C-alpha cells in the first residue's frame, strides 16, 4: 500500500521570476523587471493566490516553503515576510518549518541577508556557480569570485543552514582545476553543496553558441572524469551524495523541500510559471501557472491562479516517482512502482543489478554509485518499453 500524500512532507513553492540579467545557460522562466509597479503587483497576487488555493489543499502540515526563480533575493524583505506569514496562517506549520530562498552573491543582495533572515528565511541557497573569475564571465554572472566569497561568509554568519550551487563540466575545465575549486568551496563553511553539470538547454544562448561552433563543452569521458572528482572530493570531506547533484554534510543539512519532490510528495506552486503536484481524493493532479508575470497577475484576479491542470493516471504517477526517486541514494519502494510492473524479478531489474548498476534489494529500487553515472541510460532501460 502506498503511503499517504504527506508522508514525504507538504511544501509550497513560490516562483519569483525577475532577474537583473539572463544567464546564457538558463532555461528557467525568468524575466526582466521592466514594468514599473509590476513586482509589487506580483507580490500581492501571490499572497492572494495562496489564500485562494489553500482551500483546495485541505488541512495540511506545511514542512517547507521555497522561494525560487529567477532571483528571489531581489524581492523586498517585507514582501518575503508577508508571504511567509500568509503560509503560516493558511496551513499548520511544522515546528521545524524549512524556509529556503535562492540568492545571487552580488554585494547588493548580500546586504539584504540579515533582513531576509529576520523575515523568516532560515535556509539560503546561494548561486555561486564558480569561484573562478574567467568561468563566471563565461557563465554570464554579474559577480566575481571575491563577491562570491563575501556573500558566502555573510550567509554562513546569518542563516543556520546554507547551500551553495556550483556548475562544472565547463569548456576547458580540467579535473585538477575542478578539484581545487571544490576545495575552495568546502572552505566556505556551507553544510550543503549542489554541483550541477553544465547542460546545454534548447533555446538558450549557450545552445546557439554550440550550434555555431563558438562553445565546446567537454565530451562525455571528460565530463565523467569531473563527476568522479566531485564524488571523491566531497565524499572525502564528509559530504554524503544523497541525490545525484546534492551533497550534505549531515542529514539535517539536506534540502527538505527538494526531498518532498524526489519522494513523490505534494507541493503547491504559486507565481509565474510555477508547477505543483497535489493528491486530492486519491488522484494526483499537476498544475502550472501562467508564465508571464502580467498574465499570472490577471489570472489571480479572475480566481484562476493555478493555471492549467492535468490529472495523472497511476502509470504516469509511477513514472514521475521513478524519474525523481531514482535520483536519490535511498531509491523508491517497489510497492510505489507496481503500475510499471517493476519488481526484483523483472528481467531489466535483474540484468541491471547483475551489471552493478542497480542494488540487489528486495524492497527498493536503488541505483548504485556506478549506476548514477549512467542514470539516464538506466532510466531508459526501465521505463521506455
């Protein structure tokens, strides 16, 4: 029997879409804040949308609130405080409610950290992306390495939990240089590090540069070497790779909000382009809000902030569970994958286990360390048929 929808926690995701500049690798729903007064309108619309949709969720115990984007550290701390207070009033908040906010490490944004902490943020996700000035210029970032270090020091001093994001497998990056960068990142004192391999997403400036021959990311063997350096360096420092791209010094440092996603929990998505998943009366429903800020504001005014919705059947839900859950070291209980016919005796499962890519476990489908390097191929073997 599958666990209830809140066994993995219940979260709220708030999307703040505005950025000071658009990074060339980014394919998120981001916008420039060019219309006077729109940001304030959007903040009010998000609070109104939260109130409308709390009625649909029913009584829930809120375990996490995540401000993503975009660049939510550009928000007025007063607006952040109002949204946090709204969530606490609309749902029963867990005593250890995790309130995360993504931030860029510019000096201006770091100057807001104390105010954001006072507003109720208790976990900061800092988008350093690199500690190398040339790499930061390539990635289109509007900070340098020195500003990144200052922001990390300010964050660790103010927030009880800090995560830093890094991008690797950059053009021309060597294993030795990446190892040195990881060591420098470890010295910053964060309890959580998320190293993401650079991916070339369709429609981005980087994708156009690759197509024109102006950018050459590392080939797969070189990227695999950098992956190995990541695992070795962070593992030696005592960080557990609890998810493919997320490493935590202790279990308390893990991202509770992201674990809700990966464990198949429920979350409400508000803000332009936000996605959500809710289980209501035993049925899994997906929703995605209007992408443009003006369209989302107008939709909320009509009482239709949740945007487009879809109902997922049992097989679609199980596929989502496998796609997200196999990213975790803990894997997924076979009982939650029954609509896919997956079991310890399934031919593909047995073959992948014999190759050392899946763990031999009678209760859970789990990818081994070797399997993580080939996760896309493993998922294709299990799900495409």
